C-alpha cells in the first residue's frame, strides 16, 4: 500500500512539473511572437490592422495560459 501511495505521489508531482513547463514554454513562445510581429510592423512589413489582429490573438492566448500557470504554482505550494 505504501509503494502504491509513493508511486502515485511521484506521478502526480512529475505531472505538475510537466504541465508547468509546457505553459512556461508556450508563454515564452508567445512573447517571442509578439516581439516578432512588432518588429515586422515597425519595418513596414505588416500593416497596422494585421499587426493589431495578430497582437490581439496572441495576447488572448497568453492570458488563457497565465491562470493555468498561477493555479499550478498554487497547487505546488499547497503540496509542499
């Protein structure tokens, strides 16, 4: 019974870490994409409307991921 509990705990913690890393990686990618479209707009490659549409989509995606990161950190703190 103790072995099963131990295995479940290890699996649970590794899953939490995995999901936290996925969100962090995705948030970093979105930040890089925001920088890229800003540079493209500043260089005249993207029009204002295209820039604003892309920026809005990326910011919405970023906002949807941020609460997951915060809730994962809360879960980690509760478990410690």
